C-alpha cells in the first residue's frame, strides 16, 4: 500500500498552550508538526483535542534547534505577563516575556533549516513597553535572523463578542508579498505608523491585505442560558454584595437592564477604586478581554437582567471557549479555574484563522515556490 505524502505546509507552535493557534492554522490548511509548552494541564487539554499532534512538554529553554523538525512556519505566542498594561511592565527583560529570546535562539540554532515565515502574537502593550524599545529590540533580533517584518493588529471583537486587540508580527525570509502602506487603518492603527516612522532603520514592510470582516455577534450568542434556580447563580448574600459595590452610574446601568422587557446580558469586572473593591458592568454587549485567571479580580462575571429581575454568576468555561471562537473544544475533566486560565492565555481562533488564510498561507506558499525555483535554477 502506498502512502500519499501530506502536502500541507508544516508549522511549529511555540508556547502552544491548549493549541488554539494550531487549531486556526489547521483550519487554513497547515499541519502542526511540533508544539511546545511547559504547563501539564494545557498539554492535557491539547492532547484531548489534537491526539495526533506532537507536543513537547518542557521548558523552551531546554529546546534546541535540532529538536524542531523541518517546518515552513513557526509561531510564538510568548507570555504577555511582563508586557501587559495589567502586568509589571518588566518587558523583554522579564522572566516570562523574556522567553521571546529563547524562541529566537531556537530559530537561530535551526540554521539553514529555519522556517521561512514566523508569526508572533502578543498584547498591544508590547508596542509601548519601555517606550517602544522592547518591540524595536525584538524586530532587530528577527531582522538579524533574516526576517523582513510586518506589524498589524487584529481584534477578537471583529469575529466574536470579546474585546481583545492583539499585536501580530509576521516575518519572512525574503520579500515576496505585494506591498501595502503604513497609512493608518483598522489593521495598522496610527501608533504603528508612528513607530515605523520613528524607526526608519528597521526593515519593515506592510503587506497589502483585505479589510477584515466585522461580526455583529452579541453576548446572547455565547451565553449558556441557565435556569433561574441553577446553583451557578450567586445566592442572595453574594449578589447583594455585588449590588452594594456598584457606583451610582453602575446602578443606573443595571436598573436600565432590569427594566427591559426581555432578558439581556452584560459582563462585569471586579476592580479596585480608591482602595475599595467594586464591580463595574460593561456598557456594551461584548465581553471584556479574557485574562489568565490567577485571582478573582481577573475573572469576569455575567449579569443577566430583564423583566424586573437581575442575576449574577461567573462566566462558564464553555462560554470562555465560545468567546475564543472554539465552541466545540473538549474540556475533559479540567476544573473551571484550569479552563479559565487556559483560555485566558489563548488566542481568538477566527482572528488567527483569518490571518492564516489571507497572509500566512499565501506567504508560505510563495516562499515555497521561490525556494523551489531557486533549487531548480541551481540544479540546471
């Protein structure tokens, strides 16, 4: 029996987590040949959903270039902890976000086998970390490895009801994409134009890309509509503590929802204002950015209100999955906090799938064509 060789372009997923980057890439015609992360719970969730993929459960600092198979694309959603506005802002010198340098080291160690395309994803705070010096340092490093880079922003809310803007860096060995420009747009907001203008020595080239789609998805599309007597709803003491913490503006917002003729939903965050913990309800029908829920303040609550009633509970793990565009993701026996952490650390699948379809896959295929053309010329 003859086996047909898999012709799909190959990808390595660093800081893979539960594999949502890989899920998006697979939807766009890639095969995941290598995945790496250090968290055993994330690995269990990954393996449950991608049983045939290779997952190296170990610290990236122990990975060597020779450990990575031949791939056309390498992705890195390295930790945002030290880059996020909600973090300590230690930047690329931080213990966690500094793992970018380990990714760059592995790519360098791959030598002539290094992937022709790389994609990095992180919070937009990466751009302002240390006054833009961290982003500049990363781009200089990628440039030294031979990559011409592009910068763009995608927001999850264009695809699902979650506000989650993310910065993407796409780098390619060689210049093969049709050029766009740095004029401000939804993909490249004005701050990217300013960064590029302030760093003229960096080899940055924007690709001409189509305008991303927009969705009208609302929270109602992802909410698990639980019965009013479901134990997930907070009991009276906890609900009353929630209500008592609301400012006059927040109380007015909730009362407007409560008096509606049909049920509606909003998410709420617990924040510290003037040294006091309070709850704030979003004004729009979109969830706030999901976070890695190490503490209660980073978890979002769901407010269900209308026809004179108001109830509060935590968002469920299944709702987290839906907000990341992975509604069918198998959670197995992961407990809620494990699921919250895993999804808060992940990417929005349809956002990355759009990038893969319109940018990464065409770029990789052009690179393959370019490589084969050079090889044929050399053979002649």
